[in-house]
């Protein structure tokens, strides 16, 4: 495995990738932004809200 100059010894590869100065192409950036914007505008299903409430209630009970 070859380490780049930006990778620190013992640093997880995900962290090294996140620190990369490589730019995301504009076309990809705008497409991802559009896609995730649409997802963020979708309502949360009632079943999912119920599951989250159950988890919160369980955590409060511990």
C-alpha cells in the first residue's frame, strides 16, 4: 500500500480521502446537490417516526 503525502500514519483511509484537496467536478456537484435536495424535501414516513419514538423512549428508560 502506497501512502500519499496527505495520509498520516495510522489515519483511516476515509479520513485521508475526506482531507483530499481534489475538487468535485461542477456537473457532479450540482447533480448531487439536486438529488439530495429532493430527498431532504420528502416527508418522513409515519412508521419511521414511530420507530424513532420507540428508540427515544427506550433510551430515556435506561
